[in-house]
C-alpha cells in the first residue's frame, strides 16, 4: 500500500504541473472543464498521499483545492447543459 500511495502522490503532482504548464503556455483555458478536472484529480491524489503521510497542512490544502475544483467542474457541467438546452 505505501508504494501505491507514493505513486498516487507523484502522479497527482505530475498531473497538476501538467495543467499549470498548459494554462501558463496558453494551450488550455484556466476556466475550462479540462483544467478543472486536472486540478480535481491531482488534488485528490495529493490529498490521499498527504493524509497517508500525516502531512496535515498539505492534506487540508488539497481538500480545499479539491472542493474548489469540484465546484468548478459542477459549474462547468451545469453551464454546458444550459448551452445545449438541457434542463
């Protein structure tokens, strides 16, 4: 299990760095669904890793980060449904 948690943490960090690089290079919109999903996935992975290692400040930061990401994903999904004329 410790190896899985470490791989999960490193993967989460890589995913978040990828998203940041894409937004910083103007290859991805910072308010778009892909970036928000990347942030949500990366923060969830880092949250698990930090909690496993009892790094509570980082774990709590990533809980908040994931909540922000989830809110943005839901907002984008709702806006997409409205754009397509769905209820």
